């Protein structure tokens, strides 16, 4: 399936930072992907919203360790790991 990113919003789900709203290009159905745990820091908030910028840690060693752990999970396009890697790490 192919999706198009429509928008990013601050998530209303408990302990989640953002939600990516996607549209299936064939069926026009919407899909929501919640990502980022609001209880933890991330490397750098690169969304346009910047609602969680105060949790940026900018530690390169932590960035490398996170990417090493999540590299395979983030390969699945439009997954929560994909969006976390792209916009928070």
C-alpha cells in the first residue's frame, strides 16, 4: 500500500508525542500512526510543530545507540519507528 502524509499533529493519546495522519492513495482512507513516548527525551524535534522541543537532548552518543537499536524496525515505511527515526532522532 502507498500512503501520503497529510499532516502531523500533537497526539491526544496518553504518553504519545505526535500522530501522523496518512491517506491511502488508492482507497483515500485515513490512517493514524502515533509515535514518540512523551515520558522520554529524543535527540531533536524536527517536526514543524515543535511541541516537544523541551525534551531535546542533542547527545550524539545516545543518537547513535538509538539508531543502532531501531535501524531494522524503521525500515518499514510509515511505521511508528519510521516516523520517530525521521522526526525525533
